[in-house]
C-alpha cells in the first residue's frame, strides 16, 4: 500500500477511526460480543463492516457509508430473493 501523508480530519464523526492506531488494519471482534465481525479500514477510515444483526442475529449484513457519510446496512430479505438497504442495523 502506498504511503499517504497523515491528515487529521476535523468535524467528522468518523475522525477517531480515521486517526486510530489500526487505520490500515482489518479488525476482528471476539465471537459472542455482539460487535461487528470484520471491520476493513484504509487511510480515510472505515471501508466496510461485516457483522450479525442486533435484533436478529441470524441476519448477516455488510455496512457501507453512503456519499453523505451515513452508515447503511445491506442484507438479504427474508425470502432470499432480494436485498434490503437501511440505516437501521438489522
């Protein structure tokens, strides 16, 4: 990965992750903690989160930020023939 100049981001809710120690790492949560399973980050911050639903732990989701910086959860519908996208964790 090419080296980038370190930049402190202000007025960004994700700034703690952007400037955190593991900003170039993939983080894994411990099983059973209810946290995200995988968090992939780069120089700017979180790229993708993969985890289990909060209200229904049988649902597996991928979370991505939209252009406005809002975290959106993407997961299959109950019938398995479509995909849902919501700002509410499943």
